[in-house]
């Protein structure tokens, strides 16, 4: 066995088994009374089929994916129009920067909020805010109401913050240990399927050649309807402690803490080795969106921007499942899979960035004007945007897989997911804020994104090489089962 395949001295995140135990009055040891490994034969006999289906981890992941389809995917489809589909991208960039600033603020304190509310009600609050985005873009496009677009960005940031923290904690907890890559691929793909639907709407409304300005206002009506459908699916979410995974295990849930105790854990989480080493990667993983959205709005016609929102997700669906299969290779250790995944994501992004920078340097020398899909320049100038819509989500999916490799219980997943979402939102807020400048050169954004990736690789290498050989939560479950068996043996002897 090579030194890279060997497990680190301590199995738990951070390298110190005791570091994740209770500190002072903070009870972090699991107290869920349910048996974490379910007797599936007894479970099938005792629980009705409909309830088993409802409590199944895949069903819950699909319910989350439908919400991702209705909410974040529609937001991505609007962003995929370039500048939100408006005639100029500046107002959209300002609203989006405010949205992500609020999202980052909520995510900062999202762990305590979601752990007290429960994932279901945090998802409900978030789903209620989704339609605000579509309606604000409609009002701006139809009536020129800019204040509502900015006001809507503020409130959708708050609601989306609650939803994203609950979602990240859930997706990190739901998947069985041997299928995490595929579960995360399903989540990413659902967002891209939403973009496909949104892209079809965009193209059907904005396919006429020679059209200038923003997309038609009716486009946003369709988005608004789809965004409104997320709410009923949020009500269907089951509490994590009731979920049974496909491998017959339950989710490890710890004792609920008071608000004061939860807020103490914010500092503990943000200063942990896991978050500190992944911070730059989190900021970088979404940073690309603002610059490439501005690039699309600056150089492409309305109908070619609409076409981009339809075809961009196709390759992402293939790429995410491809990465999922790599991360679930059973013949490799978890650490080796982490190393292989990191290499794959970095190399693919590197190729896209070099191509994008080369195209922008060319455009700085000779401006191409507005590029349409029947122009000879379309393929070479659009493909960098097309591929970054795959390499960007790959970096996000990989990071969530890596975070779940350090999982100790559901609550810690919520805290880690909240911290990571906060840093992602900071990156997006900076990116869109940087692109609010009317004369901003996309080349600056490309180079900054490239530099962020380069800076993120070194700490990520340290984190990846410290990846535990097995998920700590699984080890904790096995230790508890062994203790229970030992106690039962002692009782039988008595």
C-alpha cells in the first residue's frame, strides 16, 4: 500500500479525534435513540410501503433536487441570459451583488438558525422567496422598475440563504457512503435540467434575428410560475433523523443545542482546519459566474444569449455524472479518489481559463461587436462560456463530496455547509460587484478568477492529503454498534 492510500493517524476531521467531542457544555456526542443501522427485514414488515418510499434517502434527495430545479436553476437560467437578460447588465449585476451579500450574511449565522428551525422549515422559508426574483426581473423589464429588482435581490438573498444552508446540510448527510458522487451529481444535474427548461423558454421567446436590448418580459412570467412550484415540495421534506439510506443506515443526529451554544460553534467551525483550507476554493468555485455572465452580455446578441442558456447545461450533465463515477470508484481509497478528483477539476478549469483569456485578448485588440449564432466567430468565442458552465459546477460538486468525507453528524454538516455557502456567496458578491463597472474589462475578471484558482490549489492539496480513509460518521456508528453488542453480551452473561 502506498503512503497516499494509507489512512491518516486519526480518522476524524482535523486529525484529532477528541477535537470533535464535546467542549465544555457543548454536547456534540450523538444521542439519537434510533438504531443507526436498520434491520431492513423488520423495517419492511413494520413500515408501510408508502412511508418507506417517503423516508428513503433517494426520495428525499429527489425532493431537494426538484426544489433546486425550481429555485436556483431558474436563477441560473436568468443569469444565463447574460446580465439577467436585461438590455444592459449593470442593474442586474448590482441586484445580484446585493443578493449574494445578504446570502453570505445569512449563511454566516445559518448553522444555528437551521439547526433550531430544522431543515424542513428553513427550506420552506427559502422556497417562499424564490418567486420574488422572477417577479422583480419582470417588473424591471416591463415597467423599468429598478428599485424592485434591487429590493428583490435583498430579500431573495435572505430567503435563499436559509434554503442553501438547509440544502447543503441535507445533501452532505443524505447520501450513502458508497454513492456520494452519484447523489451529488443528481443534485447538480437537477439544477442544469432546470436551466434546460429555462433555456427553452428563453429561446422560444427570443429567437428572432436582429432583436436588440433585453429579452421579452413574458420570459420572466414563465420563470415566476416555475419558481412558485418549489414551496409544496419543501413541505414534503422529512426530518433527517427519520430518513433511511439505501444501504440500511440512518443519519447520525446529535443533541440539539441552545442558540448560545450554536453561536459558540460558529467560531469553532470557521476556524477549523476543514474550512480554513477550503476557504479560497469556496470563494473561487462560484467566482466565475459574474465575469462570464458579463462576457456573454457584452459580446453576444439577445437570441445567441438565449441559445446559450439552453445548450450550456448539456455537457454539464455528462461531466457531473462522470466526476461522480470517479469519486465513487470502490477499488480506490477515499483519499486517492479525492486526489484524482482534484486533479481532474483543476486541469479542466485551467484549459477553459487559458482559452477565455486568449479570446478576450483578441477582443481587446479588435472588438467583434455583437456576435450572433450564424457568425463565423460564434463557435470559438462561445465555447469557453459553454465549457465553464461545466467546469464550474464540477468544482462545486467535488468540494461538497470532499466536505462529506469529513462528516461526523448531521448538525456538523449543516455548520460546515453554512460556512462553505457563506464563502461561496462572498465570492459571487465580489465577482458581480466587480462587474457592475460599466467599463470593466472581462479580461480582469478572467485573470482574477485564474489567480484565485491557483491560490486555492495549495491549501486544497493539504486538505486532500489529510482526507480520512473512511467517513468519521460511519466509524462512529460502528463504534456505537460494537459498544451495544458488548453491553448485550454482558447482559446475557448476567
